[in-house]
C-alpha cells in the first residue's frame, strides 16, 4: 500500500477532525498500475482522506457506510472503522494531471 502525501490544507483538516472527534483519519490512494503512474496518487490524480466515525470493531459494523481496517498506531486501536466521509484532494505531486 502506498502512503501518499497531501496538500497542506488536507493535514490541517485532518488534524482538526482528529482533535474534535477523537477519531483517526486515514489516507488512501489508488495503487499504481504502471511504472509511469504517479507514485503518490497511483495515477488517479487524487489523494484521499477518510474520516473515521466509529470504531474500532472486530468486523465491519454496517453495510450502509464504508469501513476500513486499521492496524492501530498506539493512539487509535486496531480493527474496523466506519468511514463517515471520504475527502479527495488534488495530488500535490502530479497536480492531478493524468498521463
Ligand atoms: Zn499524483
């Protein structure tokens, strides 16, 4: 899995969300399919923040919202988190320009 980097405002929003809700914010990007694909966004031109709403659970808690698995980082536990919102940002590396 790739860990993309984000434009500055994305980190600001992620920090604010995490502080306000005591819930983790995950990062996500497409996997590159070809060597020429951008290695930050996987060639999609967009990098994503996924804001967790509830969790962790031992299984995905609902089918009405997406869930994502997280390994735990000391601050937030290991398990499935219900994702409240997925936010897309233009990839700061390729500026969203697809080849
Ligand atoms: Zn990119």
